[in-house]
C-alpha cells in the first residue's frame, strides 16, 4: 500500500467519507487520484481531504452534494483537477475554492447553481478550464471571473 497512487471508490453507495478510516500516513505520501464518484455523498465537510496532500485529481461527480463547507478542500494545494459535475450544488461561497491554489480544471456542470457572485473563483489563479453548463445560471456578477487570468483553454456555459 505504500506505493498506492490511485484509490477508486466509485459506485459504492457511500453516504459518508472520512480519511480517518484509512491509515493516513500511507495516503499522505503517495495517493494522487481519488475517485468518489457515483455515491450518495451530500456534504463536503471541513478538512475532509486534508490527509491527501499529494492528491492531484479528485472525482466527486454524480453524488448528491448540496453543501460544501468552507474548509472542505483544506490541504489540497497540489490538486489540479476537480470534478463536481452532476450534483445538487446550489451555492458557491467566495471561499469555497480558497485552498485550491493550483487547480487547473474545474467541472461544475449539471448542478443547480443559479447565481455566480463576485469573487466566486477569486483564488483560482491557475485555472485553465471551467465547465458550468446545465446549471440554469440566471445572474453572473461582474467580478465572478475577475481573477481568472490563465483561463485560455475553456469557459463552458453551453
């Protein structure tokens, strides 16, 4: 297990996930991909992923996620790709993605987001691609995408 790079927990009917259930010293060293897609997760709790400091790709798609707590992504400074599509997310706080300093790909498609407020993506200076289609976005504040300086590849609203 010391060299485990990928952990696939897809389609397991998980309602709750906590790294406490794992020997976190192993995952702190090596794990770069975590797939929790197609489960029944509803809330991303504070510091839920803090043990996975080398994680580069996190797939949380096709869950029932409604709430993302302020420090949910604490410790994921190395994360490059985050899939949150096909959930029930309605609201994104100014600090939702605060700890994702190196994120390059963010997929928020097929959620219930209606409003993008100022600074929603403020801290995502490395972001190259963001997908927001099928959200029924009704209003976008002027400063919602203000700091996305590297967004050369894709801004997908479809």
